[in-house]
């Protein structure tokens, strides 16, 4: 199949997905299963995709609260037989229970001992796996990025809103103590209007997202390559795109989906703005030329503000690189009176309007107090950092909401909106065009044209 045929097939399938129609191995008919969970009933949890993230953080996070909240793992679905076996042994060791192994999601959702699922599959699969789960009557904890195309984004959002299932997107900053304190400080009007935001995520890791040992070991016959690709263009077996998917579009956007998704989400949360008005971005593979397709360095500039008032707003400047770790991971909000720094967890008058600058302009000095934001919570920058405080709190919030049916901290709209920002950034990076958003059609426009692939 040539590239143009692959592209047409991808667009056709994406459109079908948005309409909620069945597509081969990824399709599920709505199930009647939706057990009413009583206050004292055990909640049975299935694992969809036994990834490094699941092993290193999500399973440990649930286990911290499992006894108190009466949650228990009962099954795993993974299309690679090695991952299924590893999950059985891991859960037995960590939770002391034997769970069932399912070769795919159809087998998982045919079971009556799965009330909810934790999804940590490949980036491009999150939205459609979430759609499958809620239509099968299950509540969901789904890792970010929520979606990598608008077709998948719209399809998943529609399914979640239609079914009313509890969905927590893995944007764990929304459960961090310091982020809640920052949110409350800004929303109370104490910070002043946001005039700019600077965000970085810098590492020096040539091996980040690489799995050379596993790539050399996996065999096509031990997994289901066709099922893995879901609605992406069908290609020949490629173990790198299976195991190192974060380096390859359209299986992942790379930096935007993995790192920026966490940080840009706080902008939406703190301001109640759903997405950028526009994005300009560029980048490249400047150093790690190992066959990857997603950039090792990028910078994006966002325009945020009310959609109906172009005279109000602010810029977000986001930069990230794999090639030098100076600057680390930072999120700094600026107002005319100073800054709110989520790296140091401090509020300060740094850069605020001072008396000598205001004099002669009919203005008064405008300075924030020097103060600690509050209790610091370590920002998670690795895939295997364990059940850190934010992931633990985020998982607990989901578990509580499964019982109370209240809206979780990072509901489906948080995922939908961070995905718009991610997809706008991907469009800018891949086309070199100025990118905007069509509010009526809910489409990302690059150079005035719908960005698809």
C-alpha cells in the first residue's frame, strides 16, 4: 500500500470512528454490563496494557489505597504474551492475588469480574481504548495523552459523555497539593491577570523512549500487530514502532503528548480557557539521529485568551529538548506584580512593577508578597518513578469517584482540551504552518486547512 492509499485509509477509518461505527479488531458493541457498586462491594479492576508506566506507578498507586477502598485487580489484557505473563507475576507479588490473562480487550470485557479498568497502552490508543471501555460499561483511569488526532478525541469524548461513566485522565498535576494551591491563589484574584507563562522540560537522555533489548527480542507471532495499529495506516511489522512508539508519528506526537500534555493542562485548569487560540512551533532531530521521526528538540508559542476578545490574553512559551538538561522541568506564571513558580513552589515579586517604573505614568507600585506557595510535591519526570505523591493522590481520587460517582479531578474534558493543544502543536511542528482551531467544527487548522495526518 503506498503512502497516499495509507493516508486515505487512515482518514476514512478516523471518520468512521468519530461516527461510532465498528472498525475491525478495535470495535466493540455496547455491553449491558454495568454493575451497581454498593458502598461495601469490592471494585474489580482490569489492566489494559501492562506498560512500564503501569508497572512502575499505576499498579503501586492503586495498591496503596486498595485495602482501604476495597479495590482489587482481577484481570489483564495485553496483546503481547510476554507482557501478560509479566503482569500475572507482578500483581501476584505486589497484591498477593492471581488474576486472569486476556489476549485482547474483547476477552476482558466479556468477563463479569471487571468493573473498571486502568488503561496505559500506546499513546495513540488511549482515546479509542477509553471509548471501548465506557461502551462496555466500565469506569476508566486512562493515561495521557488522551488523544493524538481530533477524530479520536471527539469519538472518545462523545462516548464518555453519552455513557456517563467515570473517567480520570492521567494528568496527575490536578491532584498535586501545590497545584491546587496555585489554582486557588490565581482564581482568588490574588495573583492578578496572567501576562505570560514559561514552561520547559529538558533532559539529556539519548535512551529516552528507546527499548533496544526488547526490540531485539519481540517476535511478530507473539503479539497482534494488526490489532495494535488500530485505525492507523497499516504497515509491515516494525518492532520499534511497537515498543518505541513515542519516537514515531502517528503512533505518538512525542514531546507534545508525553511532556507538554502535563504542563499545558495546568494553563487550562488555572484559567478556564479550553484551548489555545493559535500556535506557532518548530523543531527538529538535531542530535539523536537513530531513525526516530519525532523531534528531539522543539519550541512552541501559544496565544491564549477569550475566544470572543482578541485584545485580552497572554502567551505561553514552551520549550523542550532531549539533548541538554539545563533548565530542567519548569512552570512559571507571570503577572504584572511578579511570578508564581511551580518549580520552587514560591510566589515572589520578581519582575513586578516597582515604584520607580510606575512613577510618571499615573500608576502605583504593584508587587506580590514573597511567600511559599505551600507544601512541595515532587514533579514526576520519569516513567518508572513509582507511586509518587501526585500519582497516588490522583489514583485515590479516581477510586473515590468510582464509588461516589462525582466528577474526578481530571475528567474527560481535561483530556479533550489538552489534546486540542497537543494536536495544534503537532500540526504546527509537522506542517510549519500557523495553526488555529475551528470552534464550530472542532477541527485543528494548519494554514487554514484541516490537519489530519
